[in-house]
C-alpha cells in the first residue's frame, strides 16, 4: 500500500514529523517497507536562464543556447521546440544523474559544437509524461535548487511516498483514511471528518439494476446512478500527481476518480459508458462458457457460478474483479453510469483465481471492504465527478441492501493486563477504541464494544485487547519474571530431549550443516536401507517420490548430497536428527542421528591439494557425538552391519554384541550408484535411545583419582592369523590383570615378508598403572607372561621372534 505524506494529511490534521509518522506506523503493525524521498533525486538540479538561443549551423532542429548558471555562462545544445531566449529552465550540469533517462550528463559535442549540460523536461525528471519541450518556470533565481522551488510552488511533486506492508487482517488499512484513523488513535493528530453529503438527483435513472435471487449471497448490495453531460478529459494535476506517485498511470478524469477512491477510501468503483449499455443491468451468476473482453484487452471465458454484471447484450463486467472493455469509458464518453457495490469476499477470491486476474479491486474486495460505505462512496464519487467533469446526476438506483455486520462483544478492561501484561486505564481503553471507530460503553466491570463495519477481522474479546495494546504500543511492555514455585522446579526437557539437543549441537560444532529432509521417500530408496514394505507405505502419498516412511535418515542426506553435487558442490558435511520408522503403527519409530561426509576435508597442502575424507573422520565424529550424549567411554568396535555399509570399511560401536550404539564407515558403492552420489562417501549413524541412561543423577562429578606412582608401558608384537580381529587381541591382553592394566592400544600392523601367507603381526602397547607401590621388574615380567598366555589362548597367536 502506497500513499504520499500530503495525501495522508488530507485525512489527518497533524504536526508530526515524517520520522514520527513512520515510527508510529511500524509500531501500529503497519510495517513501513520503503520511503521514497523524491526530493533527494532532484537535489542536484538547479535553475538557469537562457540568454540567447541561435539555430545550430549544421542541424535545423537544434539550437545553440547561451545559458546563465550559478557557475557563469555555459553553452548548451538543445533540441526542444520551446528553447528560446529569456526562459527560466531546469539545468543538469555535467556529472548530474538524470533519473528519467538513467544517464549521467557529461560534456559532449553535438555536430561539432560542445555542450556543457542539459536543460531537462518533466519526463526526464520523472515528474510527468510530458516530453514535448523543456521545463519553463514562471519564476526562480539563477542557481536556486529546483527542489527548493518545487517545495514552495508545487510541493506535491516532491512529496515523500510511503509504502507499508498490509497483513491479511487489516483490510481497513488498504485505504489512506484507515491509516490516518490508526495514527489519530495513537495520538499523532486528529482525524478529519468525512461525511459525504447526498447528491440529489435531478431526473430518474434510465438504467435499472436487478440482482437475481440466487445471487444475493454473493452480491447483496448494488448502487449506481447515471451522470449525463460529463467531459472526460485529463484529470487535474493534483490527482495525476498522486496517482503517479503510487505507481499508477493517469488515464482520464473518470478512470482516475475511481482509482483515487480505491486507494483513498478502500472503495473500488466502476464506471460504464452509459451510451454503450444496452437496456438495464442485471447481476447474476454466469452459466459457464460466456466470454468477455476485459479492460486489460484480454478475453476471458467465464466459469459457472462466477458473478457478472450483464446488459441486454451479455456480460459487461466481471463483478468485483474487472470491468469490460466494450462499455469502458473513453475521451468521447458523455454519459456515464457510476457503480458502487459490495461483493462477497470468498466469491471474489475464487473468481480472480480461476480467471487469473489480479486487480486492485479484486485485492480489496476479497479481503473485505466496508459494506456500509457502498452508498456513501457512491455519493462522494458522484460529487467528485460533478466537480471535475461537470454533468448532471440522476437519482440513485439500488438493488439489495448492505449486509448486516453489526456485532458487539463484552470486554473486561482487566483482560488487557492478563493477556498482554500491560496496565492501561479503563478510560484510556475507551478512548482508543472510540478513536478506532468502535463504540464502547458500560458502567459495570465490563464494557460492551460494538465493532465498526470496516473491521471484519474483529471477532471477540481477544481482538479488542489486541487493538488496545497495539495502539498503546507494545514497546511499553516491560518484562516480568514468571512466578516461581517453592523449591527447585522440575526439568522442562526430558532426558531424551536433552540428548537430542546435545547431539545436534555437537554435530554442528564439528562442522556439519544440519538438514531437515522429508520423512517420506520413494520405495526404491527405502529398499536400499532395509525398508519399503507395505506396512510403511502411505495410502495417499504426495507424489510417487514420497510413497514410504523412511527406514533411516541417510537416504534423505544422500538425496541432498546428490542435488548439491549436481550443482558442483562436492565437499559436504551434512547431518540430521530425526525419526526413522520400522513399522506403520504408533510408536514403531526410533530416533537417529546421522552424518554424511563427501569429497575432501582439512587444510590444503603446499601443492593446494586436500585429503579425501576417510573412515577415521566419521569414527572420530561418531565418538564425539556419543560422548556428548553420555555414552560409556569403553565400547567395542565390531563388524557385521547391514548391507548398505561397505563390508570391510565400517564398524559398529557396541556395548556387547547385541547392544549397538552407533555405526560408522564407508557406504556401499552400490548404494551410492543407486542414489546418484559420487563417492566415496563416509557416514555415521547414532541411536541415542540405545545409550544407557545413568543410574543416578548427581549434581557434580565424582572425585578425581590421581595416581602418585609412575605408569609403566611395555610393547608386545604377536603373530596371529590374518582373520583375527585386533579387538579380540586387545581384550585378551587387557584381561591379564584388570586391576593393574589401564590401557591397551594397537600401534602397528604388519603383513607379508617372512610371516608367510595367512599371517599378520599386531603390535600393542600395554600401560600398567600401579596404585600402592612401584612395580619391580619381576612383577612386570609376571604380568607380561600373563598377557602372552591370555593372547595365545584367545587368538592362537605367539610372540613375534
């Protein structure tokens, strides 16, 4: 919604500054999106005077002008027919930007003669469409800024243009008067009276109007009258300036008047050329299949049920949306039928959508205009037509009646404090509601508030409270702490919700980007991850690509990776926290945290290369997420995950063979090929619900155990069969003396050489931490012997010679 400051002041008596008005508008809920300072773009133009104007020696239509400027006499070449000696002009010096032609003026040479600037026309300064000649000013001093001259003699041309965003519930603010009403209620001025006087008709209207009985629900009220003997020339300059300022092109006085009322009063109107109307007008539903050429010169085929206005020849207007071209007004129009009607918003919305027509009338009618202003709007527009175009008005013809919208609600003034948290006096609430057009009265604990006809969005006490609060300004709302119950309040989040939050934050901190993918995937992708059964198939899927509930989160991440790779993004770190479904019944779902790495990672080497992601990257990330959600530090890494993991490049993080906390590794190449992902791709999946909950919640960590004695480390190398898992060897060594052995880790693997086929060498470091005395060499040797014995028994391995 656009309007100018002077237009606003037609309805609002105010001394408030532009800045105060803008702040108040946004605070009232009418958010200011843009303010166009038209004076700023004209700031560099100055006044000058043409001293001489002689014909160009090499061009009949050009004149060589000597122009007096504030920088002395300048020579300017001009092709305007009115360039002559003695006139005061608007000068664009070299270096000045001219908005109308999107050009910065420079020193030029035209037919061999230099020109030092340009004398501008109105179109070049975007003041109007006039371009037949340069601007001639009746007064002004050489060197005076043109914008200062306009501010004194024609302020409408430099009036600031304000654009505000209108929310769907504020249809009353689609008119300048509604905006002024809000500002007056805020206290920024006084709303000027607007009570259109009845225009007495001097003769009966020769065009009758009827509404079909089955159409009254969608077209309850229609008023109109004939105005004969009008002169439909250009509209006055003030009206053209206002329409042009908000982006509308002036057409003719009659059309400009209807556009003016659309934006001024939120009252769309329509004018028919009465001499082109055959017989009377009838408001009815279309049968379907009728065609009409609208004012946008496009042909539309009507759909059954749409409301149209027809004469004896057929449809002449699409009710509430757009008029017809056949009865449109032109410069030759002498007799005009002026229409002001009210249309049911839902029907207008359907009609506009079906015909794909977007018009200012449709935009307002489908949101709801004031039903009680239908007749007053006709009277006000009639008076403007008579004032600007002359003519003689007939009596009003009227069909139907304005729909009844009168309603009242009880308002307890104390509800403002309980709902909003602001203390506002009862008298202040009454003042605000009255200023907004409501009627509030009552002597008891509650007020009876009647809603004005233009506020169809108010439907209860809470809406009335909102009106009081927004006009008072929510900036005055002071934060108040909620009452705290005695003792320590119970936690708000469940332990599992806390785990989910910790997992999400940890993954993000590790450099992963969070994704939120659909819980529905296609059957082929679901089958790749062990799903796709009929139990999880949707009965009414959105599309064939969303037919099944996902069995895992990884399919969605892989699809996202494929889309990014198709656009050249190869290095990705994505994660998602969400539910996967192992059945179609309630509760047959489980929480999953999955991450995906593709491409390269880490800093570049001196040659500019980066290393490719590997299994150990996702292993470290999976362990970090598990640690963040409270998983035990001592876990087992086992193989045997499902078929979508690479058989030799993955690991299951377990507490025993049946308790799987998570899986990490490389995804199977067949899965990547099916998902159209360029591999290799590394991933991890964590099952937060499988991580054991702590047995006891403590407010602080346990005591730190510090060892006073020095630890002892010994290295062992065992020759074992090639299929022996390193974890089995580590567990056997750690079991030799659980009280003394603190850690066992693998630091080397050797295959080939003198070991022979089917053999490998695993080297481990055993860290022994004494607690009560320093270990002797004999005690260390005894532990070493136990380690060799345990490993030999568990794996069949022997010390490497």
